[in-house]
C-alpha cells in the first residue's frame, strides 16, 4: 500500500492545471447507460474511482475504452445487474440505479460503500425511484427496482441535511425516459448536477431549471450518443489554493472555474489570502500572517463539505480561534485526531470543531481516513516542519489526479513510497 513522504516547510510556487471534476464525471459515465449509442467524454481525470466506474459499466455489458483523458462508452446491450464487489467499493456507484431503471425498467445494485464519513443513507434516491413508479425491494445488501412504466410526478428531495447531490442526479437520470413531466423540488444546485443536466440535454433530454432548487424534466422516448467535456474540479482547485496559502507560497491555478468556488475564495480573502481571478485562472498568494475565520459547510453555493478538512489545516496555522461547523455529514472530523499528531489544537463540540490556531505544526506519521481528510493531511505535511508520512493514500488516488506529481511541479518535496 502506497504512502506519501513529505518534507515540509517549502512554500508552494508555480503553476498548476486543474483536472476534470470527479463528482461530475462519475454520474455522467453512469448516464451513458441511457443510450445504446456511443458517448465520448473528454477531460476525464485519471482516478481510481473513474476506473471503478468504467469497470462497473463494463460489467453491465457496455464497451468502455480510455484514450488519454477521453473515455468512450457504448452501452449497446446491457443488463440490469451490477457486480457487487465493484459497486460496494464506491459510493457513487449508486448512480447507476437511475439510468438502468430509466432504460431497462429494472435495476439491481448493491448498497454502496465509499468514504467512511458518517452514515450515508440512500433513502432519498429510493423515494425518488418509488415516486416515479418503481417497486423496490432491499434485500441481502441489494436494492432491486422494477417498473412496468415510469411516470413523471412531483418529487421533493430535501433531506435532513438539505438536498442530495447524487440523489438529484439519479432521479434526473430515471426521469428523462419516463412518461410525462417530473418536477424535482429541493434539488441539489451543485455545478456537477448542472453538468450532468447539460450532458443529458445534449443526448436529447428535456430538462430545465438545473442549478436551481426546482428542476423540470419532460420525458422523451429515447436518447442518443453525445460528446462532452467535463467541468473543472472545483474541490481540487480549492485544495491547491489552500495549500498555497498554508505553505505561504504563490500559486497560479489554470483551467479552474472560479465562479464555482465563490464561498471558498470569499473565506480565503476574509482570512487575508490574496486571491485574484482572471477568466479561468486563479492566483493565490499569502502575504504575512492570516486571520481566523469561522466556516460552516452548506449545500452549494455555500462552503463545500469537501473543503472543510483542508480549511481546518489553514485555520490550525492561523493565530487565533476559529469555529468550523459541519452541517452536511456527521462524523466528518476524522482528520482531527490525525492533525493533532502534527501539533494542531482542535477540539470537537457537537457538529463544530474549535480550532486554536497558530501553534507550529511538526511532521509525524499519519493515517488517511477518507478522501478529503487525506488532502488535508497532505497540506498539513507540506506546511509542517520535518517529515510527514501519510499512510493509506489509496483514498487520495480516488479523487486527486497525480497529486504528488502536481505538487512536485510546485516545488513540494513529496514522494510516493511503497509500503511492504
Ligand atoms: C456528493 C459528493 C460528495 C459530497 C456530497 C455533498 C459525489 C460522487 N460525491 O455525495 O463528494 O461530499 O455530495 O456535497 O458527487 N442524504 C440522505 N439521504 C439520501 C442521500 C443523502 O439523508 O438518500 C444525506 C447525506 O447523509 C448527507 C446529505 O444528505 O447528510 C448530503 O448528501 P449527498 O448530497 O447525497 O451526498 P452524495 O451525493 O453522496
């Protein structure tokens, strides 16, 4: 199992280019199941989650080929059953439920796995499928959904923590081939949902309102093949921006969508980081000491839960007190105990982490627990004095394309080491 060995203390400097968004490409790959025609997806990041999704599509009968950052899928003849072992490895595999149900009127997928960040129910996905007319059974770790007909209807998808991103994607993908009109209320507004809606519309679907809390889908009889370029990964871009600030460096981030990152950029500016945006380029620089800021995670356009851990590292290095409140996922503070090993002072009170910042961090061996926690540990290691060994980095490889190479390009002293 690989680890990352980081020698900290070097400010990151230089230029880096953002990859395509993991959270956009996974549902888009699932959406290729909606047509027997060929779909070409460009700007696909080379991630283990993307490989898993390719394998899942292949296990359903689709032809999948990869050429550089282009993935081609042709789901000519497919079956409704997914491979349990593949599907349980990745939470996003749940989003094959909607397209299989839409196209075949039958879908059986295993209850998904993925990052261990609290309980991750799929009740809203199932509620949506049922509302469209599917009969569901949950048995032996599988969800089986069958429908003679799918019929458009009004579906409220707001949950305890607000809208659901993949739930919205799933219902949209089932509804595009349903009879009549479906209206999703309390839909997720994330840019990745908008990118999926754009992909589906290019396939011939009739969708309006994506990006707002009300999405209307008018079912069509069939969809056709399409070519599409995935949006840039706003979470990766935010991770580089925070790493630049945390190490006291200056980084230019190319190929980003700053308009998808307003909440993060606003907080960084409040903290005293210099952020300049010019088209698709972001320049981030830290001048001197930062100020503590409070952060609360929210659905888009609020501060993303996927950047909470990285921001905590920045606050741990900033003199003063800051409160980081997690409103999307319970137990998404697994990084706190590992950050403490590097010297960060953070205590947890219910959904909030109280960060007493300003104590210098010093390197130590740490264990990555989930994808974004791993990114936070890498930033902490880059900022700390001495050496940090981040273990279990397979989490990072799920969501960050060539992160070690990209960081080395910015002057970081970071190496992948194989652990026996
Ligand atoms: C997606 C992202 C993930 C991000 C998350 C929130 C992908 C592949 N993953 O995950 O990186 O952290 O959005 O921005 O796109 N919930 C329910 N019932 C459900 C579904 C969700 O109660 O049926 C709850 C969840 O427990 C959580 C909240 O709703 O509290 C938001 O989860 P959701 O938006 O569904 O996350 P994902 O789509 O799985």
